[in-house]
C-alpha cells in the first residue's frame, strides 16, 4: 500500500486518508518535555468514568421512560442499554490500551482511518464537551436552590436573572461553577480526579440510600408497582426496546476515561479495567434504582420531573428528598468535571498534529496539564452557561458521542483486518531512512545471491527492502533500485483488498439498514427495498470477515499486551448498527445545528489544518522498520 508519489500524498485525496503513526517510545522520549503527567491508576479512572456517566439524568429519566415506554420493565431497558454501551466499551478498551495517547476517538480515527475523518470526529467532540459542560452547569443551580429552601432561594449573586434588553435568563451560578471546575483541572490531573472522586462517592452513596431505603419501603408496602393488571410489559417488547434507546444516553461518559490515556501509569492494564469497572458500576446502580422505584409507585402514577423524590414522599419519607437532591447536585458537579476534562486533551492532541495552533498543545511545566487549553475550554463553557439556555442544544452532545463510538468500532475492524502497513516519518529523518533502506537492500541482494530461486519473503518479512514501492519516495534513487528485488505476496495483497472493500460495503449496508428502519419518509416499497439491500450487505460483510483471516500485523500494532476485543467482527458491526441507528433518530433540528458546526470545521481545516499538518511533508515507510529508523537517527545524533 502506498501513495502515488508526493503529489498524491499532498493532494486533497491524500490529505483526507493519510494516517499518523502510533506514538512510539522514540517519539515520546524525543518530546518528553511536552508530555502529560502519568499519575492515574484504576481507582482514579473508575472515579472519572462513574462521575462522568452518572448525572442527574437518572433522577429524572426513570420517571419519563417508565411512563412513556417501558413501565415496570424499565430495569430490562437499562440492562439492554448497558450491554449496548459495553460493545463500545470493548472497542474503546482495545484501542486505548494499544494507542495510549491523548485524543481518545480522534486519535484512534487518525491512526486507523485518516486525517479527514479524524478532523470531523475531533471537531464533533469539541462541540460535545462544550455544549455538554454548559448544559450540566445550567442544571446545577435549580437543584442547588432546593437545598436552600426552594426554587428561588439562592443568594442574590447566584440566582438567575432576566435581562430584558437581551431577552435571556443569565445564570451566574453556572458560570461560577464552571470557573471553579476549570481551576481544579488546572491544578493537576491527580488533584482534580481526587475532587471528582469525592463528588462521585457522595452521589453513589445517595443512590445506595435510594436502593436500601426503597427496598425497605417496597417490602413494607408490598411492591404495588409490580401488582398491575397491565403486567410487566404494558407497552410490549417494542416499548421496552424504545426505552433502551432512550436510556442508552445515560451511559454516555465512560469515553472520558479513554481521553486520559496518556496520564495513566500502566495503560495496557489500567485503561480496560477502568472502563469496564466504571461501566459495570453504572449499569448495576441504574438497574437497582429503577427496579426499586418502579416497584414503589405504579409507572402510570410517576412524577416525570421528580420521580424518586415523589416515590419516597408518597410513602411517608418527605425528608428523603434532601438526600436525593444532594445526590443530584454532586452528580451534576462530577459530570461537569467529566465534561470539561476531555476537551483540553482533544485540543492538545489536534494541536500536536498541527491541525490547530500550537497554543493549545502547550503543557504547564509545574502541573503537567494543558493549562492554556483548559482555561480556553472553561472560558467558552462559562460564557455559554451564563448567557444561553442550552437545553435545546443537548441533542448535539449525543451526536459527538455517537459519531465517536461509531468510528472507534470501525477502527477496530481496520486494526484487525487492514492495519496500516506504512507509517509517516518526518522528512528530517531522511538520512536515517536512506541508511536503513540501503542496509535492507544489501541484505536482500545477499539473499538472492545465496539462493537465486528463493523469494525475499512475504510483505511482512523483515528482510524485505525498507520501501516497497518506488512511488512512495520518487526522489531517492537508492529506493528505485530496490524495485526488482521486491516479491509481493499476491494472496496477502488480495486478502487486504477484500477485507478493506468488505468493511466499506458493510458500513454502507449499516447506513441503508438503519435509514430504512428509522422510517424517514420513505414509501413502503422503497423502504423494504432499501432495508433488504442493507441487510444483504451487512450479512455478507459479516460472513466474509468471519471466514477470512485477520492480519498478522495486528499483533504488533501499537503497544502490545493490552485488552483484546472479543467476538470480532460481530461485536464491532453490532456496535456500528446501534450507534448509527441512534444517530439517525436524533431529529432534524439537531442535525441542522450539527451540520452548521461541521461546515465551520471544514472551513477551519481548509484554511489552517490542511497546510499545517505535521504529515504535510512526511515520508511513508513500512511500519516494521520505523523503530529501526528512529534508532539509527539516535545513533547519528550520539
């Protein structure tokens, strides 16, 4: 695989599909002054994951979904949604342990898919974390006011105020909370994670109280919510599944763990454990809380706004509302920190790659965190939280997350079947590239002289010439001379082509299948035709990928020894199906707003990112020889 000369690499097509290298030991040592502090362990990651995932939504979502979709089967809805979220978690766990660098889904997409898609993923994640942080901050002040005695009981300097000239409701409490969280994040990753852990523990304790006290009341009153003539599935299985699609968004947040990969002491072990434990805790708490609440109060009598408080009050425990409110406030504070934490690291990763100004990539020498990016993120989120009612923009948060989930699943398929066999190196390493290239050319010549009928080996063989094709580096005559020595393995080449096209057609099939299943204005006949075509493509893709071999290079891709995603290709394909279906059902208004944001991103990329990318003048060489070139370069310097 290679680009058709320098013109193709730097042309529009080349720019969109060029992929960067997994951060190696040599690259990290060369830029150690610009690295984040490695401070996090499994408990820290669990605190980030649980704190970012369990927001106040669970205190409201229980009532709404039970009344409108699931009824007493709400617990099963949470279980199914948790399993669906686990599919994405498995994909994240493998990529996070193999490519433990800041940037999360943006970083993985850049390595496996290409610069163009990676830019859009990073740009969508910036939107997600900005709007998400502002929306969470706006939700804290009403809950905080309840602790002071009522909706309008906050001190005057914190209370919301209407500005007639602008016709907006300003929320100074939300802006102040964003600034406090931003200050904590600037102090250091370990300190901010400890603060988030304290808030998360308070929230979990409040949920445990709901479970224990609710169970006591349930046995005392006879679980009236389960003794209904409508049965356990009043809305049928379809209603339960619709409830699963709704509560799936309660699991969004565990991907924040992956954004801290560069700050983890032992990423190959700790990242998969942190993601898995956090998601398991969240799923267990959601299921237990929902099981108790739908048993205390009949689903059709639930208060959609304050279902948990109302359930306890109707059973003579009005004072429990204070405990629940404390839980909601601490959950929101923890989620606010989890929303702002990843964005500076996304900005930093994009700036490191040259796609954003270097301002965002600067690391504070004392705290070893991207302070400038964190302050910029906090300032924008605080302004939005102060001036805007962002609840109507909340759907845009889901777009960023679901796009990231989808691209991570596709990246796992690419990693397993067609991992990048060439990596970009800086043009400054040209002397080392020529030196190693000449050494491998000489080695290949010796092999042919010793055994004229023997072959050089497969495309993965370590004795092959450094650069496989003359069109990668047309300016080097040494490389051109190697062309007659190369022996391509036809079967391996065909396997990669078949796998690559199969992955692409499977994604097209997923889009057709989910589009037809979403009933987006298609006539019945066209809908069935599209659904059938999509189903055939998905099943054919699953069958082909199941029966062809995975690429041997996957074993050496990135950092080895970490988590391995099970049931490939089935698990990633199901993950893609679920996420694309949810994306298509977010609504036209949400997509209209997101499209505007993405178009702005395209303009930014065209005007800045495409010309400042570190890959603009990169030289592509076989991945097997990248570390050898780095070592040769270090020897020359020494």
